[in-house]
C-alpha cells in the first residue's frame, strides 16, 4: 500500500537535519522569506482556499520558541510555541475531523508533523530527570535541561500503536468504543508496551479486548497520528477460535463482519453514509485503509 495514500504522510517539506544541527545555517533561514505556520493553539488555521495559512516569521510573538519544520523552495518553514500554550493529549475534535477531510494530503502531513512537535514542546518545558526548566535546541527537534548538574537531552517521542484486522474463516473482528458515533466499528488497537514486539502487542491487545487468541501476525501499513504523537502500525492476524469475550472497560461491543459487509461499509463511507451492517471509519483513518486492503486482497 502506497504511503502517499495514508493521511498525515507525504509532506513536501525537507526535514533538513543538516540545518537543524547548524545554528548559523538555521539563523540564515530566519529571514524575510521564512514562513510561519498559523495555528489556533494546536489546531490549523485554514484559509478561504482550503489551504494552510502561513505568515512572515515576524508575526511570531517575541517570547515564543520557534520550531524549524523544514525547507521548501529554499525557504525555511517554522511554527511557534507560545509560552502560554498548553499541550493536549485529547483525541481529534469535530473541527479537526473536518480539517482532515478539507486539507490536501501533503498539507495535512505538514500540519500533522507541526502539531505533534509543537504539542511536545508545550508539554516538556521541564526536565523529566531533575525538574529544571528546559530550552529548545537543534531547531526544535530537541530540548536540553538548563541545570548545570543535569544537562539531560530530550527528544520528541512517538508512541507506537498496533491496530489490527483479525481474520477468521473469511470474516474480520471489529469493535466499538462508547465514544464512537452510533453503529460505528473499527479495528482493535492498543499501545505497544515496553519490552514487547509488535507481534506480541497485537496478540496481547486482541486477547485483552476481545478474548481472541491470534497467530501469524503480519505488517500491512503505518500512519503518523498527531493526537498527540503516535505511529499507528497496521497489522493483520488470524484467529482459530471465533469466540469473543468483550472487555467492557475497553469496548462496548466486538463482533465478526463478513467480506461483503466490510466492502459495503467502506464503499458507503465514501459519501458519509453507514453500511448495512455498520459504519466504517473515514477514509483518512488507517483502519479504513486496512479494511480496503483486506477486501481487495480477498
């Protein structure tokens, strides 16, 4: 599956690590041609043409930290971290879902990277080792502890999350959380825990949430997800026993859906409709990609 089809992937910005590590080169990019991404706290500001809004670097508040997003056309692209900004670990809000559908793919990817990075800075103003203040370094791709006795270096984190289609005799296991819209179902998912492989995480999460034991885990596709900063790792696995025991703390329901039901749902969601059996995730969600991949491969 082409990475260009996955939402939040495919930014046209060159991350230019060689510039991040060179204060002089970075300083030279902070000129009149530099562009500043306009944000409403962490949400995108979308112009009348349905694109991200950019302004001159001079629009940044004097006390904001500046994050170097990358290069495009020889110009530096930046985002600011205002001192009063509070980071968020909440799921995407309705306005964000609308923005995901409105923005062109490469712009959505640029925004997603900026959101994850700016949010990380807002949540990591103090050292996790000693509690002292930290300051931005390497163009915003690092924070350093300001304590002379510590000097710890901190880097933006990405949390791996497995999201999996579990198959049994031509049907797929899907679940729904209470916060989902009515009739909506999606692939099971969960964070990879310390000390486990992706395969082990898929098996553990499926067993914990649905009481189903899986085998033969394989990788399908990944997706950056900036709420707040995850990497969704799409997988496929097989189950020999279809019996389900739902963990009601995690899920409201889980059930098996046939290929025809999956195909109908992913076709219906293209026009914002629910399928006959359930409502699929929107096209830009990696769960939708997994479902379409599975229908096409069967």
